[in-house]
C-alpha cells in the first residue's frame, strides 16, 4: 500500500507567536491537527464522518527551524498502514517563506465508532481513502 500525500497551506497568525517572537511549540501541534482534519474532511464523506471519529493516542514532534509571523507553512500529511484501530499519521510542516522544514509530527490516531466510542478496526473503505 502506498500512502497518498495531502497538502494544506497555513499562514502564521499573530496569535501563533510566543514571547520569543516565533511560532509557539504548542501551535505546531495545532497545525498538525488542522492538516489532519482538512485531510479527513476531504477524504471522508458525510456518512463516514457520522459513523466514525478519530482520537489521538500519542504525538511525537521534532522542531527543526523557527517560523515567524506571516510565514506560509505547507503541511503535508500521509498515513502508514493501519494496525487494528490505530494508524500513524505523519505531518511535515514546510516553511515555504524560508524554504526549510520547520517541524515533523508523527501522531498515533485511533478510530472509534461514533456512537459506542469503542475502537473500530481500520479496514476496507477506510484504508482505501488514505492508501
């Protein structure tokens, strides 16, 4: 299975900036979440979004280069092969203003049934959406 990358553009806003005058470390997680959400909104139809929800089990983030107010960030995401109800989503945040990767995020997500909130094995149509 080959992952299909998805791109989503973000612009650094005043509220994203911390006391050191660059994007706050917590904001990079929000960016990764926004990229993941945009991907799910594009790929998942309304029926799937009503039937399933995703929750985060773990985040790993590498901060590589600071981003500043007004910089454009290209978030690229792809997923790895699922393991039962879990899937790893990778997000690379590339600062197009300076031409450098600003952060890499690796998140473990778990698929839940929207009604029971119990883990649901990722299979069939859900796999084909992302791989």
